[in-house]
C-alpha cells in the first residue's frame, strides 16, 4: 500500500485529480506494469475521528490519531513483485514530488 502524506491544507477533489494529466499518465503506467490498483482520496483530517476501547468503554476523539504536521491524505493499493517494484511505482506517483509516500506491505492472506 502506498500511503500518501499531506502536509498542506490544499486539497484537490477526486474530480480534479481525475482531470490531472500527470495522474492519468501514472495510472496508465501502473496498468502497463501489470500492477493491479485500487486507490482513494481520504476526506480532510478535520473530518477524522479516532476510536479507542479502554476498560470496556469506547472513547472517541475528534481528528486523526497522529499529532503531526503530515497526515495520510490518500492511499493506493498496488500489487507488486517486490519492494523494488513498489519503490519504482511510488517514485513515479504525481504526489511524490510534493509529499512523502510510505510503502507498507500487507501480511499475506491465509488460504483455506
């Protein structure tokens, strides 16, 4: 999973991002590599909530969990051959020149 950090208040809507030639070129590149892709833009962090359960009580806090300047603004899930492939794909993402992109592998799903 590519987690795209957002350190600014400037946000494009999904429609605006879909109209960006640079982003559409990135999608074509990912497809040409044979990497399947699912992605989404997250709503602003002002609309986030954090939930914790302590001693059987559900505690809700407004805002994201992390107290940092950067928060996850969107995610892309790509199926890659290995870490080098994921780095190559992340490095060409249009947001890579503006925001950090964290690469996080999934645990493999156990098959029945």
